[in-house]
C-alpha cells in the first residue's frame, strides 16, 4: 500500500507551528520550518512562509548572512503580490536585517508602520513580535522612555493572548530593561515571575535568558549568594558548549562568580569564545570590566587599567552601552589607576563614575514614574475595553478614546523631558515631581482601596547647623539624610526634598503605624551619624509627622494633616515621629 503525498495544507500548518515556537525554542522552530519547506515543494507561497520563519530565527539568534539568505529566498518565492500574512512576515524580517546591520532608524520606521497596521485583526503572535521588536530597536537607539512604553504594551498584548511563552518573553524584556535602568525593585519582581513561568513551560532557552537577567539584577542589588544559587542550578547546569551564541551567558555567570569571590571559576568562564550579542550588536562592555577585575585581583593593575582605558576610548560618546556597565568599567579603571600610583587619574575616574551613577539613579526614578503612568493608562484602557465588549455601537468611540490616551501619554512624556524632576543637591525628587507623581499616586491608591501614608520630615535645628558649622556642613547633613532615606525605603516609595531642610515621603501600601515604625528606625540610624564642621563634630535628629490618606483625600489635604502631626512632634520636644490625630479637623 503506497503512502499518500503530504498536502500543501500540512506545510502551512507546520510553518504556523514553527512561527509560534520562535520565542520559546528557536531550534525546534527551525526544525519545523525546514520540514515545512520540504512539504511545500512546488507551492511557492508555502515555501516563502517557511523561508521567512527561518529568516526570523536566524536574525534573532544566528548570523546576519544566514538570515539574509533565507529572506532573499522568501522574497523570491513570494512573488509580486504575496498574501497579507506573508507580506507582514517578510517586512518584519527586513526590519530585523536592518537592526542587525545597525540601521536602527530605518528598522524603527519599518516596525512602527507594522505596529500601526497591527491594530487591525492579526494573530497575537504577529502583533507581539512587532511590538517587542520595536521596543528593542528604540531602546538600542537610546530612547528608554519609548522602549519602556513599548515593552509594557507588549506585556499587555502577551497576557491578552494567553500564550505562556509570549508572557515569559515579555516579562524578560521588560524586567531586563528595568534592570538596565537601575529600577532594580521593579526588575526583580518581573524577572522572578519570568523565571517561574519559564520553568513551568520547561523551555530551556527561556529559562537561560530569564536566569541570566535575574542573577545580574541580584548582583546589582548586592545579593550575590542568591544569585550564585540560581546561576549554578539554572545556567551552569543547563548551558551546553554547542549552544548558539545567544544562549552563552558567560558574562552573567562570571559576574556572580566574582561577586562570590570565586576568581578561578570566573576567569575560566571568560576564557572561551567571545560572542557579539545578536540583540544589541555589541561585544559586551561587561566582559571588559569583569576581565579587568580579574587582572586587578591577580596583581596586574597596569594591564587592567590599559584594558579599561582602551574600552573607554572605543565607546567614547556612545550612549548605547548600558549605564551600569559604564559605571562599573569606570570604577574598576579608578581602582587600577590607584593601584599603579596614578592617583590623579584615579580621582578623576572616580568622580566620573559617581556622576554616571547619579544619572543612573535619576533614570531609575524616571522609569518608576513612567511605569506608574503607563500601568495606570493600561488599566484604564482595559477597563474601558471590558465595558465595550459586546457593544458594537461603542466600538469606534472606544478606539478614538484609546488613540487619545496614547496621544496624551506622548504629550506627557514630552512635558516630562522638559521638566527638571530632581533636587540638584540630594538627588531626590523635587517639589514639581511631588505635585505630579504624588497626586497620581494618591488617586491610584483611592481607586484601588489601598492605604497610602504621607510623612513630613524636618531636620531639627538646621539653621543652628548652618550658623555654627557652615553651609557646607549643612549640605553634608542633607545629603546624608537623603542617602539614608533612599536606602531604607522601597522602590515604590517616593522621597522628595520639598525645600530647605524639609522632606516629604509617600509610602503606598503602608498605614500610619507601619510608616511610623519605618521612620523611627530611620531616625535611629540618622542620629548615629557624626558630622564634621568648623572644627567640631556634631550629630543631628529630625522630627516627622505621619498621616494616612482618608477616603476623598487629595494630595494637598493629606500633606496638611501630616504637617499638623509634624507641628505636634516639634511641640513635644523634636527628635520624634508623631501620627496625625484621628480627630484632627479636615481643612
């Protein structure tokens, strides 16, 4: 009995399966696409679809040459008028080729046009691939705000699709960007959820990506022991020597090994083949400063300094390098310069590292603020969408509302770029940020029924500090309080310098009692600090008033109640934290 020949429909189904597998398992997707190519012999459009999927896989994790060859084959088979789905995939592949060549503006333009068309009825995988790729490209161009916006949108699209591999990929993209922006608290939650999802899927590729980004985030947070446990179980135990370059995580593994004092293992990890990142087109700067750390630990400070300085010269003026890598590279260079006795260079490099780190903290604050705005916007959009389901007459009005929300978000981002949101002396948020972000935070807490507590802090007898010890000493006190407050509170908390020696803290999710306990701990830490000024050593304290938002409270009313509690703290002798009276009169 003869075996029937496969039908063209079988080839199309295999190609669709391959496209759905691209995110989760590139190797499995490529195998499916090659099988589809064999089955589609003599059916040009089916062959073109299989070639287009192979091109996409190559551009994501293979070589530019392989991707271009597959794309050329897809175009040749597609003919002059390919079906819409095939035409979309070919355009997407062209954008990926442009990205790999470093032609980012053209890639972003092409992906932006595809994204506009994605608002029409298209499969979830198609829409997700477009928006995720656009987020990567605009991020490579240095537009972190746009990249953050696109990755939030991609996560919403992935969750809406119900496809687990898309959700894991979206969490990884957004978590990795938040980590690069030094918004580590938000990044940690996203990457932990990402790793859990990847483990549930059993996708070795996605587990490696998620674990690599998670251990790097934990290292940045100063939690090397946790990072090492994850690296050994989820990276070192899973990565194979014959894996594609995209799965080789040598830098992340070496980083966590070094942070745990395992110098020999770290050196061995960096001794293999050096790969260029297929997603960023860059030889990782992290590899350079990690190698320099090893040289420095081996007593070869001169070689470490030369390596760092060569890398700095190569990347001078290039803002595409992740800021935390620039900070680490400069810090290691400063340590090496000091070790070889060039203290002037060491001081200059240390100042440069400090300045970049301060910029990084500003980016982290901005990322938190924009994420809050974007999540709020997405929640509103989802609520309106749910209400509109089944009501065809309201569909056009809903689309117009969503477009206006997107336009308003873009106008908001433009305004934010023109505003200074930081206090220059302390690096904390300023009064303008408090008014904008604080009002949004209070409104969000009211809608969600969650507690929100405001704290007003006033440094005790600060005028006496300036008069007796000098304004330079006063500045040191303000900066010391800012550092303590920033380190003691959560990433979701807002800390602002509202003027002079006065500070405002907004603590979402905390009631007055919890806030008072945190501030009393902060007071104990602050009063132990010893300052030098005008030949005398001195200590400082602060007074604080705490008030939790009541139903109907706006930001101004909440701050007035906290101010009344601060006044009571001063009247009771200062150096204390007082909660607002429950019987206090509303103003």
